[in-house]
DNA sequence: GATAATTGTTAGCCAAGGCTAAACTGTTTG
DNA sequence: CAAACAGTTTAGCCTTGGCTAACAATTATC
C-alpha cells in the first residue's frame, strides 16, 4: 500500500507539469489502458473483417494478412481465437463470416473509428496522418470524449 | 501479395463508411500501431519514474507498482529491461535514476501527455475522463497532430 | 542490536501475438 | 485428370509482460 510521504528528498518545486494524481486514480488509468490493449487487437481484426466483407463481399485470410502486414500463420491463429470467442464462424479453407456478436463489434468499432477519423480531419489534420492516428487512438477514446468529438465535427462542417 | 480483385461476390453497395484504403497504406497504419505498442509501456514506465523523481525526489519500485497497479515482481523485471535499454541506472535495493537518455524520453513523454491532456480539457472533456483517455491516446498521436492540438488549446484559452 | 515489517529480487509459470517452415487443401490449367 | 500453384493450417519457436511464491536485503521498532 504505502505511498510513503515521509522524507521526500526534495519537494516538488513544480517547475512544470501537473501534480501526480492520487494513487488509486493513477492506477486506474493504467489499468484502463491495459484492458484496452487486450481487446484492441481483437477489435481491429473484427473491424477489418467487417470492412472486407462490406467492401469486397468476403474476407479471406490472405487479404487480412496483407492489410495487417502480418503472416498468414498469424492470421490463421487469430481466426481460431476469434472463433473461440464466438465472433466469427469459419470452416477450414473457407472464407469467414461474422457472428451476430462479431457484427455488432465490427459495427461499433467502425463507428468509433469513423468518428475519430472525421474529428481529426475537422481539426485540420491531413488525411494520411489522420488515418494513422485514428487507427491507434480509436481504442482509447471513451464514449464521453467520442460524443464531444462528434459534436465538434458536426459544428465544424456546418 | 494478391489482393485479388476478381470475382467479388457482391459489390460494395456503400451504405456507409469510407472506402478501404489501398493495401500498402492500410498495412502501414497497422504497422505503426504495432510499433507504438512496443515502446508504449517502456515510455509509460520511464515517464512515471520521471514524474516520481520530480514530485517526490525519488522513484521506488513499490511506488511504481502501486501506481501502475502491477506486482512488484513485474516492476523489478521491467527495471532490469530499462537498465539493459540504457534508460535507467539502478543498484539493487536502491532507488532509481534516469540516464541522460531516460530523462530525454521522460521529458518528451510528459510533454506529449500534457499536450493531449490539456487539449482534451480544452475540448470540453471532464478532468477524470481526460486523464484516462490521455493516458491511452498519448502514444498514438503523431507530432503533426500534436502541434495542431497544442494550437487549438492555446486558442481556446485566450 | 535483535526482530519485525517493508521492500526488492529471483525462479518459474502462463497467455498473447508475432515468426518460419512444412504439410495440407482447393483451384486452375496444361 | 494430373500437376502446379495459391491459399490455409499446423507445429514449434521466441519475446513481452503479466502473475505467485519463496527468498534476500533494508529499514524501523522495541
């Protein structure tokens, strides 16, 4: 427990930066990030699968591998995991489908992704930078912030 | 290679969402995110160590463990890594110091963190949400976007 | 100053997400 | 229709970053 207050060698002398948040809050920040990391990749795969189905009619392992810049073996393994998680259905050597739940996740992810992407563009970020940043940021933006971003984008447009 | 165009089962029928980016660009997005992940944790540790030193005069493994909500064993192991990477110096059972390079990293991370945090607040996000989101987002915001965020924040203030 | 409490380290485990190489399946084509 | 090729899967490896349990060192306390 201890966050031992005693004997601080030199007091803050705050030349810049905010104070440290209280331990519990600080801990929760990191925990939230760690949790996000666990679902992040899963969501990326599901989102991409959804996009591929939407845009090309099917999702094949090879395409996923190419677009993710990852080996096919990795994709194959991941698909097994998605299967176990009940997010996709797949028969060996056949192309994939999203389950009900998978579709929901894809939908949510894509919506979030779009909000962040459009927000960044509305902010004035160039397209290719916005795409890269959005890909990384999307999993770390809370619903509250998302709402604010969306409002901002709409106001910018009209 | 193939991103096989032939025989798409059903054409887009784009009811929503942008088109898929070209494969190379798409791949690069994911690669950027993966790379960010590798350095992310390292940066978080270094940043926290820097903050602890700044605010309390020293960084002890127990404090790091508490603030990260992680076991002491994990911290200990991580410190060994940071050592190997030349980011901290540490003698067993003694508190840590950042190397030149570690300080630079801490500094950069903190600056980035602050920009994102202040930006979110300027956008209208409440403090505790902003803190959580900033923690996750900071590693995925490019320098370009960072600059834009900073400008935005400044304009909001005056 | 001996002992208790706190802090730090080590050993050994686990899951995730990469990889390559090799085996297998399905499809195309000579 | 057999062979070649493209796509998929499996096996087995590696690194990271968690964990617990056991042990070691330091610091505090009586």
